[in-house]
């Protein structure tokens, strides 16, 4: 009370004149005082209030029926809605008009979970029961929300402009070093790759920074982390402040658009009815403002790639961005359709999806707004498989090729969008085995000519394929044996620039993966996993090996964006030997960092050492005490020997530490 | 380090023991004949013929004159190390599993397996100076509390006042060697969870290490039986030893029988893992065996060690200079 009086005096308020009863604190638990942490989240994403009614939907525009038709209507409604989810016991209520005893034209349905209620709302809103009755469905809670919309419009506050930290700072580092991020255990660290000092330098480290994984944005501006409530991006020169948060509960996967303008987040939720597929929620956020531009909800089926009829899984990323760095378009594949959206309005181009029967897969050109689609063979060969190139937004088919006897195909774009390679697995005439060939499209040339390339040994299985980034070459690993061959081809050959030709074949390599340098010219032929991490650094210009190396049990290989360094790492498959090596582009091992041992806690070690020393002291003491007895046990023979023992040991240790060389001088005349 | 491969046994190895000077290595295997080798170059000196069953364990006297071996043929034999002649044979009613000389070599502690009606037991026998005076009388017999569980190892505590035993029931026990009374048992929660396969003393008997099928090894104080350290691996531990020179321990093990068909078929993958004794961290491993490792022993000078495997090979490794410079 004294404090209150003091404050009142300071402010010049006469306390006696205050009518205490007229003071109303703002409603709500927090009395209008918002806490900093919750502020952004609550504002952006008003979560459900605990009214307990979030599983309830209201279905409006039902026919008004007399009591005789009552049961029939209820049965129809129940049948429609129980397909979507499990209606709770007595969950369907159709109120009656007390005067006329007819239905009022709406009903309440309560599901077991909120997700089912939302799903029902989406699916049946607009459902045509008959010509004059179109369902209008809403969540019960939404009514509350709509009613609270204020009548007056208050203009949004404009936050003052704050100069943010220079996010691109790392580019201007004097020593031209790159940053890389590693996660080990619970710590996540960003380090400078400093090859000249032969070790990395820590930029920033944080424990428990992310719940599951981190990812750089494609241009390296942000570092994204994933948490239970959503994703966040961090950036900055040295401090790595949190720049923005994106609320998406239980987010599992994230994907940046290539120009870093948008972030797609994905989560999958367990259905309440085990026979249903998972519910999928996708949000597209604007990276800098954190606003949700568009969201997608639905069953996992809708987002699966045209599966092979079995369990269709959602393959990530669901949305593929196209049109180069402007992030102009994004598309997803569904059953028989490809939906292409443009990022100005976040709606479908031409308001409808591209309908392609049985489309199996699609890829964007990395630089131009062109889609490549693959439609598999149908009808036992009656309708051949097809690869088409479609221009967006015109939806004009630029080029198409029919392929016969195809069992599978995969598309590989070259990084500049100059070439597209389609790897086609074909059945032999007897349909018992497959052989592989390539259809090579030259995108930038007039009429997009196509060439067919088959390997010398047609039956060779293709293990891996990779275009040279920014170049005109590609490498293929083929063969069945444990040591397959690697062939290099170029799209531009010396004599005729229109034909693909082979540069060379390397036989019997222990490799199962290809990693081109992002600048081209160099490639690592890697044998990961089963091949024990054999690495061969190959110069494709000179067609010779620069160096070989090994990183036992390596599981991942990544080039730095400039193509100067490569990291090979062992991620936590094995408990031992985790860590990574940094190599130069020509195969020199620069340094290695074993994760388990590197940042061990110094304090803990000291403690352990001290504890041990105490034991040793105790033992020595007891040993001395017992020496007499021991001697007796050995009939007095022990003492000398024991002392010798200890002395001998000491001497030995010294020997180890001092390794001296003596050069004995010979007198040759002897 | 380049290992020296010694193939002298046709069946899996069971135990390895160096003599006190470190110049002889004794190996026991399931093939009934223990061998003795030169510890520096792996050249075999001789064999001890006489047992009719797998030889599980051995120990050698301080002066390297007398060897004692315990065998599944229900006998424990004393041998002249140099000549290979059998000096005496103790017979029991069940297979003998573990043998250990006391300080002064006047007594030996022997364990026997549960067999038909016999329960597992620990026996203490007097060893006479002159073999001709040897009798088979037992000084003390201790019946194991859990009679049907094997006692895999029993050794003398410091000053022969105590006997330390460990076995299939995963409990380490200290007994009074005069009265046979149980003095202490290891705790259930902190102790091993699965059968203890091996036990090895430090060079000054102040602490010992036990290895168990629960994929861990534990370091204990010999006098109070306090658990000091635990070392965790991915494989069940069949053998362990403490380095006499540096703060290292070595563990060797094998595969769960159920996993055998799914193991990596690359040859030579079974390894002896080295741990830092104090920090409990793995510092390295030595691969090479084609089967699970059953026996490990450090040479008393700490500069070499040997491992014996299911494949019947004994591998002798002399450490590289790098080994002595390992920094943590």
C-alpha cells in the first residue's frame, strides 16, 4: 500500500478521490499485460480457445422436413459425415422448431477430434445435397470469431524501421572463408572453414538450437531451425539472431524457395481413424515478414506423387519451385493433375490445374519456367510412355516424345537448364530384364532436338548419373559388378556440335555416387557406405585423377558453394568415428574434426582425473602398508623384487619418452 | 602395429596369461592342450598334453616354474613349465572353470561348474613346494549361493585375505578366504545386468575389471568393491584387461548368437577396443580377428598385448610409438 501511495504522489494523483470500485482490470488471465514470449505467436496464430467445442461443426442449409422425414434426413447426413470421421456418441443433433415441429434447417455434428471437424468442414462446405440445398459448413468456434469482428476498421500499426544486421556479412569475410554448420549431439555450431589454419573457427554455437535439424537457405542468407511449434530462421554476421518465426505446430520438414523468398513447412498428423491416411498441413510463409501466404490442408493421398498403386507416400518437397531465382511458380503433383501456382497471387494459373492422365513425375527446369513430365506406359503397351516439356504459364507443349517398352524413367536437368537427360529403363523383347538408355534434350536449341544414347554394354545397370554444373558434360556410373565403370560424355563434341559423344570410360572403380564441384570441372567419385568411403578426385578437363583419399564409413559428401572445398562426414550411423574431414578440391586432406572428442567438457575431465588420483593415492598407501605382509607370504622373497619392479617400470616409461638416436662413428680404416 | 599371428590351437581360445616377467605367454583353448609361446616373437615353446577336455583357464607361478590349468575334464593339473611334465592332478566332480594362484603361490582358488547334481563351488587348495608332497585336500570349499549359475572367474584379493568371484548371475562377490563367509556383493542396479564373462586384476591388485555380456565392463576397487568406472561398448564383452603401464583398459567381445547371420561379413572385423581408464572414452580399436574375441592379456611391461579369438588364432601386437603418445 505504501508503494501505491508513493507512486500516486509522484504522479500527482489524489488517492482519496479515486473510486476503487470503478476500476476494472482488463479481462483475461494476464490482466492485459502480455508477456514478451507469447506475444508474436498469439498474435499471428490465434490458437483454439479451450471451449471444448472445437470438434463441433455446424451444417447449414439443410432441408426443412417434417417429423416423418426426420429419420431419413438424419440418416443421409450421418452417412455423409461418418465417412469423414467418427461422430461421437449422440454427436448428431438436429434441432427442431418448437412451433412447427419441423427441422430448423441446420444441425450440429460433434467429432472425436478437431482435425476431423476441420476436414469435414472443408470437404462438405458447398456440397450439393440437391439443387436447392448446398451445405454451408462452419466450425462452431468460428462463429464466435466472426461475431467478434469489430465494426470499425482500425488501421494497422506501422512498426518503425529497424536496421537489421547485415545478413550477407559472411560473404565479405576478408579471408574469403565460408561458413558451414554442423550438428553434433545437442549442440549446433556454425564455423568458419579456414583451410589455411587447418582448423575451423567457431562463429556461433548454441545448445538445443533446434529440435530436429538445421538447413541453410539456398543462397546462404539464413539458417533455418525446426522446433515443435514451428520453424525459425536465424542470420547475421556473428550473432545469429532469430530473425523470424513461423508458427506451424509439429512441423516436420521445411523447404526454401530457390530465391529465398518463401518457406514451405510441412506437417503430418495421425488420423483418428486408423484406416484413414495421414492429414497433411502445408504452409507457405513469406520469409521476411513471416506471414502465411497460403496454406494447404488435406489427406496425404492428395499430396502423394502418382504412386505405383501401393502405399502412396508424400515425397518431399511437395512443392517444386520453378522459374529460376524469382520464385515465380510452384507446382505440385496430384492424381492425374499437376497444379501450378504463381507466387503473385498464390492461386492456380488460369484457375485450374494441368490435367495429365496418370502423370507420374515432373521436374522444373532450374532456370526457365518449363516443366518436364513423365507419363508411364498404359494398357500393357497400348499407350506408350511419354515425356513432355510444357511451357508455363502458357501451358503449351514445347516438345514431346513417345517411348516404348518403358518400365521406369528419371529426369535430370543440367544446372543451367541447357540440357535435360531422361534415363529410361526399358524391357527387353522378352520382357524379362531391363536395359537403360538416355534421351537427351537440348533445351536451348531450336525445336529442342532429342538424342538417344545407349551405353556400350546395354545390359549395364545405371548406378548414378550427374550433370556437370554449369557445364556440358555428364558422368554415369554403370555396371553390375562390385566395381562398376564410370563414363564421361560431352554434349558438345569437337567435330559436330550436335551430337553427344563419349570422353572416356574408367573401368572397375569402387564408386557408387558422383559429386561434381558446383563450378564444374572436378568431380569426386565416391564409394559411400558399402565401399568404405573411398574417394577419388578426378579432373574432367584433363581426364585424369588428381588424388585419392578415404574417409572410412563416410555417409555424406558436400561441396562448398564455390567449389574450393569438400567435406566428407560420418553422421551418427555408427557411434564411433563420427566427425568430418575437409578436403581441398584436388584431394588434399586439410583437416579433420572428430565430433565426439573435440568439444569434450574440460571441467568434467578435470574432475574425473582428480577423482582417479585420489583412488591411486589411496591404493599406494594401502600397498605400502601391506608390503610387509606380502613379503611374508612370499617367504621374504618379495621385497627386492618388488622394488625392482617399480623401478624397472619407471625406467621403462622414461625410455619411451626420450627416444634418442646415437650415431656410432665407425673408423673405416679399421 | 603389425600383429604376429600364432596358430597353435585348432579350437577357439579360452584364456591367455603372461608370466610375471612378460617373456612367456600361455594360451588355453578348447582343444585340450595349453600352449606356451615366447612373448616377443610369438615362437612356440611347447605344449602341455594331458587334459581330456577344453581347458578353460590357467595361471603361472611367480617364478614361472609351475603352471596350473583348469579343464572341463573335471581336473585341475599342475605342470612343470619348462619340461611340460604333469606334476599333479586334482580331480573334481564337475568341470573346473577358473584357477588362480595366491600371492606366494601357496594356495590356489579353483571354481567348478554346476554339473548334474553338483552345484557350482569355489575350492581352495594348498600347493606344496615340493610336488611330491602335494595332496588334494581342500583348505576351504565355498558353495555358490546361486548353485545352478556358473562362476566364471574367482581370484584372490590383495594379501590373500579375500576371494573375489563373478559369474553368470552377474553379481561380484567378496568372500573371506579364512572362513568362507560372504563379505560383500555388488549392487543389483549399478552392477552388471547379464552374465559376467571375465575378470582381470590390475598389476598391483588394487582394482579389477569385469566384463559382461551386457555390453559393458566395470572397474572396481578390490578392497571395498566400490564401482569406480563403467565402459560401454556395442558388443557383449568376453574378455578384458587393464594396462599395467598406461591408463588404458582393453575389451574384447563377440556377437550375440542371434545376430550372427546379420553381421558384417567382412573378414577381420572383430576388434579389441581400447578405452581410457579414467575418462571412460573409447580411444581406438585393433581389428583383425575373424571371430569373437575370447581372451585378452596385456604384457606386464605394457608394451604389447595379445588377443585370442573364436577363430583359434592368437594375435600378438607390439604397440607403435604413437600408442604411448595418445593424448586425450
